[in-house]
């Protein structure tokens, strides 16, 4: 197995201002192509620390990936330190980076200043990995090996996650794959939603027990579902992939209504694909979720093909005026109530002329709770058109936690899942749905 | 300054299944008491890797804190490895741990099995740090030093975050403080938004150059701003804090319109505090940002005091029917255009009866771009009431990148910042505003 070490550079990591999420992402991505991360080291923006970490990592690993310390400002010294290590301190101006940075600054209406120009300087002998989405280029260095074909690779990448990810996906992984002979690791992950971890484990126990030795199952829970990952190491890729596929197909026997699909499946993507296939449209009406259902739908490319829009009716007046909810009902039952949830969904259906609408109204917290409606209480509804062009609605109440952020995320996910189950004709599954 | 190194143990960290949040927390907590984390190393659950990491760390640092690998199952080998290193492999049964684990398993209705009993075994000579909230005890090892009072400390703690935190707060920090003579570390971070990193660096160059030697400046960029952190090590805390405060006050001379406040400031929080103070209200009209402006506002507790709601008008019909945008204008100028942005903001202002409204309409990508309006083109507008109860609007166009997620986040942040600058009477700053 090809051994990779990661070096993350930045005082912000050591003083705890920033959590190092890059390393976990790199560990996953490299693992998917059969390279193994064997060590992660975080060091200060200090030349001696960087130098020592690079030399130690290169002495052990086949490849080293560094992130951070490539910005244009004085505190960033990774590039200079690598020039000292690999090219006797000699830097050259890379014309393509120069033009790219000039173009980016021009497009943004900025002066092309000395600091930007310095971003085009790279250590002599380094291979430039163009950064399409930022100004600091990635770089690759080759350390001669004990024998031909045993060269070691060192990559230096910006620490900004989206720039780093783009460079890794488009350039680093292909380079690593072509340089090393990678053996296979097969991972496949099924996303489930609607069953709590322990209930899920009980439901699929017979399936889990029948798995062959060489298939490893992991449960990975978060607020948007529980992921079930099957992994096979050092195997013949095609047949392992087929076996995993067939095992997951067999899982339908146990938990079909809760299976959203393979990663990166999500409730919103499942809803989207059903609507797209049927040529139907969606609108939303949000109170406690505050726009986050809409934001999750529109985060997906192509949302305009089925998503017409939404209303965040945060005030009572907005519920009445923009969505047509009855003000007397709000006064009688409260904004967090079944009739308000139903009328919000119906209002969005009509206002946007959609085929389906989903709504939420709840107490996200930390304030606003009462003994009857404590923080975490959420009413959610869906509305749809009947064959005679009337409107029908379905509503349910759920109770989440005391944490605002969690409540918003869970309410949004459950509301979308309610619609998904309705679209699939599985509304009965509401009854068995456990809480995450 | 007391130098600390962290070693986090666990395959799950290296394959990227778990993000190491323990280290950032430890960095902050140790920094607060004047100990500095100088390196973080993550290694596999493998005896040789753990041994090598421990010896290397002890050769450099004054103290080492390890987390992870103390569970009862066979994959956890940290305790055994430390016994080999520090006590020739000899373990003893600690009676207080034995009683504690027996009590905890009984309370949970579990059998007190062999694996639990093994948790009471500790390396001979280790000091037990009782774990009130879990079954695996923390441990402290002392490595003799070059001179009396120069002993080095090694702590081994469970990796479960809440158990680790409890042990650090109640036991590790007091032990470190009493063993070493700690001096103070002071960090303070100012959030800026609206100037690109290089432009910011140029704008504040005179201020940066005038900083005293003992104050360290770091630039920390992300899509929601650039953070400027000033750090002082080994100082008298009160006077250092005062000096940092006054330096940041002096920064106003250079970049006042771009300063959002001290961490955890954000553009949305800055807008919120101005509106709250003035008793004014806000509505939004989103197209390309798809609800994310609304979601960011409502993620903050208490948003209902100034936020009335918003419309995500994703389709042209929704723009016309729900917000009152002129359909002939949409047809003539396109949905991504100045008149549509202005009418969306004005429509939201009227529909929700708000004092201010902000709107976005753009090409988030990856599809939908044209030569005149490529992916990343966004029009944004703000609307407000004039003294004679009319409506006035201001609009501007920006160009972002090819990445949908980034385009949404940047458009939302810039739109909110446009409103912030208007509220502060600083609209001129638009002219100089660079992109992030």
C-alpha cells in the first residue's frame, strides 16, 4: 500500500483557532484510490519546524502532501522553505501563474500589486499545479529515490479547503495514481434516514451477520442520516464492487423506506430526482427552518428545473400577508400549530403554482419555549394538488432538542423526508420513524 | 514558554472518518494558561508508530498529551505500549478504578466483564487520573529530566471528547500549572470583510510595520472574511491585552469600513446589531443565493426581533407573482439584471413591510452562463424607505468564480455587506471594495 504523510502548516491549527478538516478529507479521498495516510503532522509557520517535518516525512513515506502557508502575506513561508530545501533557494517566475493572477485580479477589479506578483514566483524545479479557483498555485516536488521508479513526491497546496480540494481531485490524485502502482480499496456508502442508530442496527442485524469476513461495515451517524459504509481492502476491485452492490440490494428487504441511496445521496436529492422524473414542481414555506430547506435545495445544480421558490415567513404578518395564513388561526392556535403548518404549505402551493409544497413552523430556541410547546417543538406539513385541482395537506409534529442549530437541521431534513415518503406512497413509514 | 506536543491515536483519524477536534480544543485551553502547542501528530493504533511518536515528542517538548486508544476493545493498544515504554511492561490493578468501573457498569445495567475489568489495569508507576464520566482512566507519566525540576510530563487521555475535556480541565491543566512556571499567551482576532488579502495587506502595511516585535500578526482568510489575529507570547497578560486592543483601535484609521468586529463577528451579525439598535426590520429576496441569506440570518438566536422574512423567487413567474417584478423587464433584460435585482428588493420591502430589503439574482453555475453573463455573474440590490414613504434602491454587479457553492456563499456575504455599508453611511466603500 502506498504510504502518504500529511503536513498541515499554520499557527492557527496549533492555537486551536481552526480545526484541521483538510486532513480528514484527504484521508478519505486518498483511501478511495488505495493510498493510505499513515501520519498527520501539524506545525507552526516556522522554517525550522517545516523543514524538519518535511525531511522526516520524506524519510518514511512514499508521498507527502502539505497544506497551508502559501498565502501572499509575510506570515506564510512554506514556499520559501521548500525552495531552500529543493532548489537551493532559487525561485523563478512562472509566466502562466503570473497571467492567471493578473487575470483574476483584473476580473475582480483589483490592482495587480507586488504581493500578487510574488505569487507567481515558484521554487526552481517545482512543477506548478495551476489553481483555477485561487491565486496561490499548488506545487509538486520530486525527491530522487533509491532506484528508478522509487522517486518520492511532495505536494504543497493552499490551505483554503475549496482550493485544496479542487487541486487534489483534478491534479494530485491523478498524479499519485500514475506514479505509484495502487492496489484496490473498495468503499461504498449507503445513506439512510429516519431510523435512530440503535433501531437501525437491530433492524439490519440478520443482514449484518450474513456479511462475509472480508467486508467491513461501519455506521457513520450525523444530523442528516446514518451512513452505512461497506469496505473491502486489497481485493479484486470489480468483483468486490459487485458483491457490495448486491449486499446493499439485499438491504432493501429490511429498511427500504429509509434508504436514500448511495453517497452523496441526501433527502433533498431524493426528492429532486423524483420530481424531475415526474416533471413536477416544488415550493416551500419556512418559519423555524428560516430558509435552510430552500438553501439545501438550491445548493444542488439544476434546481431551477423543479424548484419554483419559497417564502420564509418569520413574522406572523408575513405568514398572513405573503402566504395567506388565517390571522385568527394564528391568534387562536399559535404560530407553531397544526393549522398554521397546513395553511403555510397550502399557501406556498398556491402562490408559486407548484405541484407540491412543504412547510415548517416551530420553536428553534433558545428562547420562545413554553410548557406546552417547549424548545424543539416543530410542526411540519406537506401540500399537494388533488385530481380535481383542489389542495390536500398532511401535517405532523416532532420534538427535537434544545440546540437551535440541530433543531433547524433536523426539522429541515424531516420535512423533506415527509415529502419524499409521500411521493413514494410510503406515508405509513411515518408511524415507525424513529428520531435521529 | 512551556512547549507541549499532542499525539492523537486512532485509525479513524487517518482514514478521515473522524475529524480531530480534540487538538484544536487542547490548543486553545493550553494557550489560555500560557502553554504552547508546538506540534500535533496523528498516528495509527500501532505500537511502533505510537512508541516512535512518544519518544520523538518527549525529546523536544516539555509535556506531551496523548488522546485515544484507551478503549476496552482489542484495537486499542495505547496503554500497553506506554507500559512497555515506562514500566517494562508491568501493569498493576488500580483498586479505585476497579470500583469505579464496577459501579458504572452496574448503573447502566451491564455485565462487569473481562474487558471492563482490564480497564482497571494501569502501567506500574503511572499516576491515575480518575475519569468521572467514563470507564477509561487518564494517566500521567514522569520522565526524569536533565536536572531537578526539568522532568517531562506525559499524559494519556481517552479520545472521547467530553471525557478528555473533563480530565484536562479538572486535572491536566492544574498539574501542568503546578509543575511548570507558566507565563501568559494573549490572542485577539479582528474579522474583516470586503478587501482581498493582498489589498488588505497593502492597506494596513504602515500599521503592520509599526507593530512591536513581540506582537505577531496572522492573516486567516475564508469566504466570509479575512481574520487578522494578533498574538503575544510570554507576556504580562493585562498589559498585552491592552496593547492589542489599542493596536486594533488604531487599525480603524486604515480600514474602518471593512472591520466587522472581534471574533466571532460576521457580516450578518453586524447587520443584525445595527437593525436591533435602531429598531428597524429586514426582508430578503433571493434568487441565486436560494435562501441562504435567510438561513444565515435565522441561524442567529433572536432573529425574529428584526427579521420579517424572505422570498426565494427561483422561477421567473415567482419573481413576477410573489415579488411583483415586471415580466416585460425580465424578458427584456433577463432575470440576472440590474432592474430585476432592484425590483426584487423593492418587492420584498413592500410585501413584508420592512425598513430594508436585500436581493440577489445571478448565475450560480455550473449551467446557465452566457458570454455576456458568465457563471459567477451576480446582481445584488438593497432597498429602503425614503422619508416620504417612497422606496429607493441601490444595485451593483459582481463577478465570482465557476464554483456554485462559493458563488452562493460570496454573493450572500457581499449582499449583506452592501446593506451593512449602507446602514453605516459608508456606501462609498463600494467603490474600493475588492473581492475575497
